[in-house]
């Protein structure tokens, strides 16, 4: 019989465990906690959408649509695409799922996204992002609140050495005038520009401003800046005033742009400072979190004019910068003899009922189980021995006798006694004094 070859992992994907998985989960847990502080409701979205959802909103000529999307035809002949970002799917749901009645909406989500990119440090073909959006609010206060949310998230994650870069793309009239001025400015430099910038000169000239190709540097130096209308200038001033009032530090960055036509007013990125520990860990990936206002997006999906603003952040990138969370204490419940295993299961059930993490290994002698348990950080050992109608619990040098009642349930709070013996500091979330655990009736 021929040897069966085990399939390999797909390039650009990842499987996580241990410290890496804990960092990932810590980022997600912190995001979930902070978004509740700001009143952002959780939404869930399909992993795939009709291809038009992304091709219309991202633009047919962008790299994402033309080179990076995972697009396929299903058995019904429909063109579907695995989502490369969240915003377009949220906009589609807003228009088709009856969400418009709840405007203004503050929503947040996280999950996997898919792009066929060259895998590198912190970048994968299946990657994960956090996403927050305010839909149906044209006021600068919405931009301020989103930026405060982002700033607090990074502070709660204890990520230091990061600066908020802020710019305005103006209103529609300001943007169109700027676009025309940029085309006129870059035209004489066309032959010396990079291939990407030559293409962008015809499609998205604003994107030339954030080119990292050294061939474009000379042309970008003296490029014209945005001339704001009075309304756009007032909007930008109010965003800055709000950030100062909230104590959020920022730097203006005139070359920070968003190339797609539906972007308006605020554009922003949180970027590691040069020479910081965050910058060294990030490598070539220079942006931690970014977003902006996209007041024209809904119209590209056939909806009415709907102001909106949002941001996204890569979970893997943030995970590279956070400290590994300190493991919570785990109680390993060990039977002295094989016949004590049933009692161990019931001891563990009582601990879990009172919010104390507990584990009972599946096999091995008491010595083997203890040896394996000691290799885990923050693990406490409890030896259990059934003695007639009572249990003997040996915790280090402390021995507790736990009586069993006639109904087979524990008399008295076993977890309460363990917490007292080991110290409340080890179990800060333990629910002491709770109702006694009792098996379900047969």
C-alpha cells in the first residue's frame, strides 16, 4: 500500500498555540472590553460576499481587487469573494439587513480576512483584524470618539512608542481640486516615477504621496498640499479640538492619504516611532491601526448618502507587541489512588462552579500526573483521597477533610476552603460563598 502523504499547510496561513495564541487572544479580549466601554455593539458578518461588494467599493483598478482577492464562482454560477476587509461588508449589511433604522450605529467586529499577498513578518494571506465603525454620523465628534477608542485600546495593550498621524482629505470639492493639482504636478515626472506611481497617476494620484519607492521621492517633495474649503477646515479643526480635550496626542501628516474617491475629511494612522521597540518588532510593517471617514461609500453600493467613519487594526501585528498575559492559576486535581478518580471529577466540578480553573488528567499515577502538572506555570496541586464518607484534600502541607452528605453533594463550600488555604490573591475571580455544587438529578 502506497504511503499516504500528509497535506501541508497553505502558504501564508498559520496555526497558533501556546504563547502566540495567548497574545492573539489577549488582543481580542482587550478589544472586546474597550469597545463595550465606548458603547460599540458587536456585529457578525459573512466570510464571503458577492464580488461586486468589494470590486465597487475598493475600485476595479486597485491592487486588492486586481491582484489580491480570493474570488471564485460557486455552483450556481455566482461570483463570490472571500472578504479582504470589513468595511464593505458592514456597508452592505447596513443597506440590506434593515440596520438603517438604528443610525447612527456604533459597531465593532473582528475575524479572519483574506488577501493573496506575499507573506512576510506580521502579514499573512489569511489574517485577522479588529474593526470599529460609526455609521450615519456626519459630526466630527464621531471621528474623535473612534480615535479615543483606538488610543485607549493601544494604551490598555501597553503598546508604547506609537504616534497618531492625522490628516484631512477635505470635502468633495477640496479633494477634486487637489487631485487635479497633483495630476498637473506629477505629469512632468511621469517617466521617472515607479511603475505603480505611473499607473496611479491615471487612477489614484493621491496614492503617489505615500509611495515608499525611492524613485518617487523627488516628485513628492514639492507636491501641492490640500487647500481646504471653509467647511472642511472647520471640520478638521473640531476633530483636533476634540482630541486635545480628550488628551489624545497627535501629529499632523500632510502626505497621509486614502486614494479612493469616497474618502472624505479625516484620515489617520497609528505608527511606531522610529527607533522604538515597536518599530523594531514590526519590521517593514509601518502601520498598527488606520482608518478614516468614508462619506461616499454607501452610494457606491446603491444606497443613499450616508456619512461614516471607521478603523481597522491587524491582530497579528498587535500581538507581536503585547506582553504575554500572566497565566491564571490552575488547580490540578490528582487522585491518590485509581479508585479516587470519581471524587476528583466532583472536586473539579465544584471548583469550576465557583470560577476556579481546574484540571483532571486522563491517565497516570499520582507521581506522573504531578510531574507533568509542575511543568505548567501557576499550577497548584491538590491530592484527593476518599475516606469513607469524607474526602481528604492535601494541598501542599495543608490537609482538609471534606464531608460528603447523604445526597452525595459536598457539605460546605469546598472552593471556599481551598481559597482560604491557598490565598485569595491566587484566585481573584473566585466566587466564594456561592451555592454548593450538586450533581444533576438522574
